[in-house]
C-alpha cells in the first residue's frame, strides 16, 4: 500500500508493507504507521486504513475533528476507491492500495 499525504502544500509519499495502518501523531502511549505531525488538528490515534480481500478501507477511531472521504465526514468504516481524497485534520491523503501492481 502506498499513501501520499499533503500538509501545508508539501506532499510526502510513504510505501507500507503493513495490512493495517494507524494514522495519527505518535507519543509515548501511541504508535502510528503514518505520522501526520506537526498537524495538531490530527488526533494521536486518528484513523485506521487497512486492506481486506483486496479492498481498501478506512475508519475514524473516535478522533476529535473527524475524518472525511471526498469532503464527506465518515461515521463508520468506508471502502476507499482509487483517487479518493481523505481529510484528516488539515492534511489530505490519497491511498494507492495496489502499490503500482
């Protein structure tokens, strides 16, 4: 899985081997697979992105500011499609589940 994310105009790309990835801002009590620091509107443990049966899913983990997919706030797990834009805090993410395969 490959995740592109943008905060304050700068894009980053991260390739991940994990099937389940937590997105947030780490501290001593929480580890995350995608660190969205310094965006302080992102919760420590904000959302989870995972692959299951070749489908990509996202779920908000009770974050303070919520998670959006294509501008709509999600309230339950949601399947992601290629090109979907995810909003977490002031950061925008895009997931490529196939990782170019």
